[in-house]
C-alpha cells in the first residue's frame, strides 16, 4: 500500500478525475437510489391461512388447523407454532429459527408439510392454504380508498378498474382489497317445494356441479389439421343456474332450479366492512415489487391516482391514505436536515481550529466519503433506510478525525523544510499505523452486530455494513486523496492555533500534572464517581426494549359483547368516529378510517382473528412537525374519552408501531386440551387486576356464538337412507348457506350459495323443524334423527405448539415497578398454586417481554464480549503489549458514565437501540486513547525506558488539541440529530444520544483518567523492574562471594 501513495501524488490529475467522477456519479445517481423506511428484513415468521366459509371455530380447528399443525410440528427449523381457529378461517403462525442454516430448504419443507396435510383437509375448500412469509417488504406502500354515496355495484366496478390499472404502474406488484365483498348468486331454496317434489339438497347440489363444466375432450385429427374438442357446459351468465335441470321424467317434463328456488345475484356476507371518514369505502392496499422501493413506487401510485380521478363516475372520490413513503420522506428530511446542520457545525469547528486551507481539504473529504458510501451501498443491493442513514450520521464527526491527524502530520513535515510531495508521503506514512488501527477498532466495535442473530440482529444488520463502508471509504480518502491535494498546493499551510484551545491546553497541562502526582487518589476518585453515576442511573433509567415511536397513526381496537352483529358494531364505530373528531383538532387530523370485522394492527400482517363484534379504527394524524399535539398525548386523550362510549366491552388505544413485534409485559400461556385452562387463567387475571403496577389485563378467550352439538342415532340414520354428510349440508343450508360451485368471469369469480330464504335463515325454529329429503324422496325430520345439545362456544380457539391455550396479557406502569419485579411477582403467584396436582394436564408457560428482552440482551452481551476481545487483540498487535490495551479497555466503562448520566438527567429510557449506540461508542472511545498512548510511547528514548511525570504530562498536553478537536467534531455531528434541532425521529434518538454523551464524556476520561492509569502502570512496571534488578544484584553478590 505504501507504493500507492507516491503513485497518486505523482499523478494528481488522476486523483482530481476520480474525485470529479464520484461527485458526478452522486449528482446523477443519488436520486435514483432505493429509499425505504425500514431495511429489508424477513421477520422469521410464516403465516398459513385457510378459509372455509360457514364453518365454526371448532370445525375449523379439527378439520383444518390440527392436520396442518401435525405436519408442521415435524419440520426442523420451526421454533414455535401458534394458531387461531375462528369462524370460517384458520391462521397458523410458524415462528422460524432465524439462524437456521438453509432458509430456502426450510420454506420448502413448510410447503411440503402443508401439501401433505392438504390431502386430509375438507374437499369443499374454495382455495388451497395460503402460505405467506412476513417481511418488511410485504407491507403495503400506500392505500387507495374509493369513497362515495353510490351503489355498491358502481363502487366495486370502479375498484376493479383502478386495480386493473395498477398492474401497469411501475414498481407495483399487486393489491389487496378490503371492504370488497365476494360476488355471490344466492339460490334461495323453497323447503315446501323440495318436500312436495321429493328433491333433496344433495340432488340440487349435484345437478349444479354436473352442469357447470368446461373441459377438454381430447384432439380430433382430420386430413390437414388437428383440432381440439372442447365440451362447454359452463354457465355463461350468473343466472344461467336457473335453467339447470335437477330431475327429468320425460321430454318436456323436467324440474329446473327455477322451479324450487328463487335466484338473486348479489354479494356475500361482510367479512370486513371498511369506512373512510364516516362513509362506506373500498380499500386497495398497494404492494410493491421486491426490486422496487417505497419512495418511487408510492410516488408513481399517487401520480396514477391523479390520472384516475378524472375517470371516476360522479360521486366517487379517490383518497390516498396511509402512504408509507411519508415515513420515509419524514425520516429523510429529519436525518438529512440534522446531518447538514451537524456537518455545518463540524466545518465551523474545523475552520476555527485549523488553517482555512487545511480545513477546506479536510472538509472536502466528507461529501466525497458520503457520496461514495451511498453508491457502494446501492451497488451491494442495499436500500437507503433509517438504519444505515443513522450509521452514516453517527460517523460524520468521526470521518474528519483521520483527515485531521493526517493533515496535521503533513503540515509538521512541511515546517521541517520538506517539499510538498515529500511532506505528504512522510507525514501520511508516519501516522498511517495509528490511523488505520483507529479505523479498525471502530469497525471492530460494530462488526459483531452482524453475528448477533435473531430478529433484532436482522433488523440492525444494515448498521454495521454502513459503518464498515463509510469508514473504509474515509480511510482511503485520508490516506490517498487528501495527501495528494495537500502535496500540490503552493506555499505552506500555516498551523493555526486557536487562542482558546492554547489557553486551555496550558491549563490542562497543569491539571494533569497534579492528577498524575496523585494518580492513585485520582483513579479512586474516578471510581467513586463511577459508582455514584451508576447508582443514579439504576434509580432513574427505565429499560424499554424498543422506544415509543411518534408515528402519526393511532389504532383503536374495539370489541362489543359476544354475539353482536355487524350492524351493531357499525353503529358503535360511527359513534366513536364522531367522538374522535370532536376530540382531535381539525388542523391535526388527516383521516379516520375504520374496518369492521377484525382489529389486526400488526405492521407485518399477523392476524388476531375475525368477528362481527370487532372493529379497528385508525386515526391518521398529520406529521409531528405540522400538528400541535404529540401522539402519546392523543393516545391518552382517546383512551380516556372513547371508553365512555357504550356498549364497548374492550377498547385498546395504542400508537401504530413499525418495530419488530414485541410481546406484552406479562404474557402467560395456559396450555391444556381440557377446560382447566379457563379457571386457571381467570385466577391469574383476578390477581393482576389487584396488582398496583398493572394498568390493564385481559385474556385471549373471546366468547363466541352458542354451539349446537348434534348427537346422531347412526342406526336410525342408516335406516332412513341418509348420511352424516347429507345432514351436515342440510344444516349449513338452513343456517349460513352452502357454497356449491363458482363461475369465473373476465372480471371476477362468482360463487353460488344454496340457502333458505332470509326470513327463515339462522332461526332456532328452522333448525329444530328442519326436514331432509332422502334419496327415496321421503321427508325425514332432523329432530327424529339427532339430539340437540346447546353450549357456549369460543370465538377464537388458540393453539400453542399444537395444543389449546388461553393466554393472559397485561400492560404495566414502569413508574410503579420494574418489568423484572412484576414478572417475578407473577412467577411467585403461579408457584403458590396447586395446578400441577389438581390439573396434571395443564402446562403454564410464562413468556412475554422479559423473555424477549433477555434473548435480545443476551445476543447484545455476546456482541459486547466479541467487540472487546477483537479490540484487545488489535491493540496488542499495535502496542506489542498486554498492559497498554488493558488500560484502554479500563477506560471504556468510565466513558459509558456519560451515557448513563445523559439518559438519567433527561429521563430517556434505555433500550436495544440505545445499547447499539453504546456498542459503537466502544470503538470511538478507543480512538482517542489509542492516539494518546501512541504519542506517549513515542516520547520514550528506547523501549525499556519509563517516562517521568513531567514527560507524561507533556505528552498528554501534546494530544490535548487533536483529542478536543476530534471529540468536538464528533459531538457536533451528532447533537442536531440527538436533540432533533431540525426535526426528531424518536426511534433513532436514543442511539445518537448515547453516542453524543458518551463521546463528550469520554473526552474527559481520555484526557484525565488515562494518563493516571498510564502512570500507575509505569509505577507497577518500575516496581517489578526494581525487584528484578535487586534479585540480579543479589545473585551477582552471591556469585562473587562464592
């Protein structure tokens, strides 16, 4: 590498051309980079969703969920399996081992497992189980809401038109519709006519399925061509079903569907009904292609919406809602604005402390390094996101450190009389070793994050990659680009000594001389301060795995009493929407949207189930910079006021979050196939309701509709010529209707449903008086064949690892008690119960946020150990010593005092993101210590000599100015982002705050504590040296006497 520097210095035009090409490439390509809010992360979760309309939770559980779970439990690489069986739907969530050696093989094994189970699933499924991997790339980038006081037919047709056009929009992979009911042709059977003609429901079903056929009959060869024979019996129009012949006696004497039923084209029952700003709507959730980014895709969709508005029928509005690119834009605005401000502060410090010419060339390295970093990130296929942008901002001040050291070294050689090229070569090479090791230690502090694993590690993976790239680019710039520019500038670059720094440098030398003379007492004083600060932090700092992010969406999860119909839920939601608009200033509000039928809020697609008595109301606020109320204030207001609206039985108000899914503070699984799990869960709920630290508690049990168990008399059933399947189909027709066939048109799929007229549908008397026609045409009453047993049912049957479970959740107030203490209280309560004796089948598993936190902190702890070990090895290589690297590492805990002090004084929660900043802080703190020790070592006349107190003080004073400059530039680059001077992002603030306070406080540790530790190390070496010499003298004297 030494030969490269003379090569570049001898060819300055190549360097100028290289710099020019980088700036030109940045100008041309930066706008075309892929910008996203979150990095591209697979969440390590797979959802398997299966739909079977008309089936209750228990039927779904036994016929769909359990067969699939049985196969999934055999798959290696799945950590845990959760499932929900609800009305008409089974949702199984497989949480994968994110460190599994072959993810592609694992996903293939899951697909094979589901395929094996599919052979055992009911034959009347409309679709195969849908397997979806959760990922940050699967979230919708924008929603298109079609709103208008028009007929549902017009609204649906407009939605299809918009959806078809989306296929042509660049970057769009597809869309998902909400509030878009299935097209159905309802065949209302007349029980009287069926009885009169002796026609069974099964006969009607078979006639329809046999008639609606389109199939190939093979090939017909002729003399000069081969032609395909197609048999077409498929319906051409939905109402063609009326002409289907059920029974034929003789030509002209037939019974058609129209003779026993009335046929009406319409829509299926609501699964999820959507509302936008109080009006019915259809929502198109737009998804992007994996190779596209959020910023450009959302922009393309917004442009498409503008074009489509003119093509919509009168009365229909197109509204873009929940544009995720707004988060990306806000993030970019905040980070870029704060970065620009930080950069400006860095430049001011450089101008004040260095000569203008040297400051200029040092500063020129910043945009060069940043642009080249962005281009490298894009070339590696990584998007520009919040994680790697923060990494670059954290490195802003550090980027100039190397350049400052190199620039001062080159200037020193010029003052000795060397020519520009000679000074550039000798000055750069003289500091190359400490500069390279300074960069290396910083990189080593972050690289262990790549090996952390887990979902948190995957989420933060882009951070160390960006650090590695930006520091490598910066090192290249300081070692080759900067010296070439300095070598060919005419005249000398006069050293500019700041009077302020010069004065403080003199004061510092006096102070450090005093501290060194009393090095042991000084070190003891630092230890006492360290203990005091840590005690202060322990009493004032709360730990929260992820910080509360001020996203501009507030979710309101609504539950009505069990058995409430969708019309009841719709009325309550309307009242809640009205009340919310009264509470929220109009200037702060964008939209209020509602979805009736579920209350799923997970950013990455996990579902809690479906119920007509559930709803989700989403309040979308304007960006924080454009409103008067913060999100957490709005949450508290809505939480207090909306709970007053009756008849809501359960209402949760919480801000939307885009962080990896976190568990609740208390989360206890009661696992058993017996009913014993319910009283046990209730007992824990009763305990939690009385606990002072618990703010809210609930369980996963949701009462559902009453269940009617039919107990068959099988001998009587067989004698009447009926089967269980025929009875089941007849009951379905009477209660909810039975999907028997479908018709695929050019626009959509249309289902055919057999059912009784609405006046009799789902009535108890209908079931009790239901009659079935057997194959002999005889009328048999259901109540003569079965016994009816009524019981209450569950709305959602949950499984954990294949067994039924009821989960108890609780939220807490960390101001009352710590998370650890609350979980210990719950654990102690569970230990006092006699469940193992009274309910041997019951298994209790206590998970929740504490387990997730311990897992994350365990991996973070491993990363810290790897970081320290790697840095220690690098320093041993540099100093060829064990004691001096130990001195550097001893300073690190004292540097962390700044983080604890800053967080404690400002009331900021410590968490995973902040600890990431502390991990990176290790490498930064090492840099100044490394340079100071390198200077002190160079003071020695030979390797064995020991420095006096005055020499140590003088050496430390020599490094005062560069240490202060590099620390100030680092802090200056971080302060705007840490304090949100140009806008705030609460997710990254703790990380930047940790770095800023740590570096600032670490400067004092390096300048004050390290010389004292060095002096103690010198005294220890001197002591052992004297003992060694004394032993040698004694040995020599003994030999002389002999």
